[in-house]
């Protein structure tokens, strides 16, 4: 690809790498400060350990031998295969352990994600200052520590952001390619796919190649859901195991409203307050960003918000699950970047990154529940 195709030049790729490295150092400094044990253990907690197990042993038995065990595969089949496949490939090629491989994948994806955020801001006409502001918006968000963990946030966001860049530039086949690969990583890829379909309906109704590519782009997403469901019919298929394991089911927001109503009056737990604040901010950002963003970006962000907020599930995971919706705040970041002096921008950006790093480390190391 040329620089024009990808939307950032070599210098900006260097800036993206530097921004990701600098903000990662701040986040990891908080982890080292708060961790009572191994830093690496903190970076592979919860979902990370499951991805490593899948990479080592597959989906169906605890240690990769013996008959399929429902208690094992009814948990592991909730996790898409893209990330563990990359971990497994890297461990086999290099000999490094699964945790190191997962962190390498996340780090490389983190740089691509940062460059993608800069390129996305560029599609809105942002100059270098605005592009950097958009990157800092993402890299400083609460739960941005997951970009440095054995989690899918960085790979999925890298593919999603570049997919949105391609959609805004109306490079439909390239956009479909990014959607295709995103479907190997997260169920949330459905929001990216739907955004592609809707913008095609507006801008490319008669381009049959674009529609064919869009249909094929859903193959990994639909294929894995069908595959997982074929082994989990007893619990209702893929979505049944999501409900069984994480109480995750679409309920038009009833559970979210009940939980906020129960927690808001008297909770003093930072994790709950952060989750409530992020939920409110995400919903408000849908209205704020409406008609301030190209349709592709708004549809993706609003789709993520709808999927998360209108579903039951683990409420204190909302700050992490809503990370992709931060694209809705790009206009705010650009407004701040354009209306402040250099010193103010540095202070605001550093403050945002430090707060996000502290909040992330607190949720991973102090908050007692999974993220």
C-alpha cells in the first residue's frame, strides 16, 4: 500500500509508534506500582489466560488430550479464534511463551491501532496536531491498559479503525477486507459489518463487487458462531453459552437501567462509578457525534453503544467493551486541539493519559471483579 492508500505517511507511523510506546510506559508504570505480584500475571488475567489456553490446547479439553469436556468448551467457545491462532503461530515460530506472544501481538496491533486513529481523524480534515489529539483520546481512555494485555482490544480496534478509514474513503473492497479479518477476533465485528452494509446502501447501491465483498466479509463471524453453536446446542448455541457464562443477552437496556438505579444512590466503589460514568458518556456521545461524523464512523460507534448498553451482562466490563465507541468523541478531541495552546494541549493530554492509566490499573489490580 502507498502512504496515500493507508492515510498516514512514514513519519506519522513513527509518531504512532512513539505515542503508543510512551503511553504504554505510563500505563505499565502504574501496574508496577500497584501490582502485589508479577506484572506479567496481571497482563494475562481473566480473558488473557483463556486465550492462552485455547492457543495451547484448543477449545475442547483442559489440556488438549482426552474427550471433549463441556465444562471446558462451553467457556472457551465464547472466544473467537483469531487472537489465539496468532499466539500459537508466534510461539511455534519463535519459541517464546504464550504470554509473551500475546503481548507482542497486542503491541504491534497497538501501533497499527494508533496509526488508524490518526488516519481516521485525517479523514475529517485534521492536521498533525488534531491527529495526535485523536490518538491521545484513544490511548488515554480508561481501560486502555487492555491494549497492553493478552486481550483482543488492540487487534480488533486496529482492524476496525482502518476499516472505517477505508469506508470513509469509499474503498469498498479494502473496507470489506478489514471487516473480514475483524470477524476472527470479536463478536463486535457485527457492528463494523453493519456499518459497511449501511454505507454501501447509501453510496454504492449498484456496485455489485462491493456488495459481494461485503457479504463474504461476514464469513468468519457467521462461520465461527455456527461452528460454536454446533457444539453447544444444549445451552442454546453460541448466544446461549454467552448467557450461561456471562449473563449476556439483549434486553433493550432493562438490566443496565436496573443496575444503574441500584448502584448510583449509595455506591462508593470506583469500578462501579467508572462503569456508570462511561455508560452515560457513551450514550451522550451518540447524540453529540450525530451529523458531526461521516456515517460509517457514527454507525459503528453507535452500534457498539447499542450492543453493549442495551444488553445484560457484566456491568463493570462496560468501560472495556465500550472502548471502540470512543471514535464518537473524535470531533471533541479536534475541537479541543484547535482551540487551545500547545502548553494547554500537553497538560490536558498528559492528564487524560495519567487518569486513564491509573483507572485501568485500578480496575485490573485493585477492583475485585473481572473487567
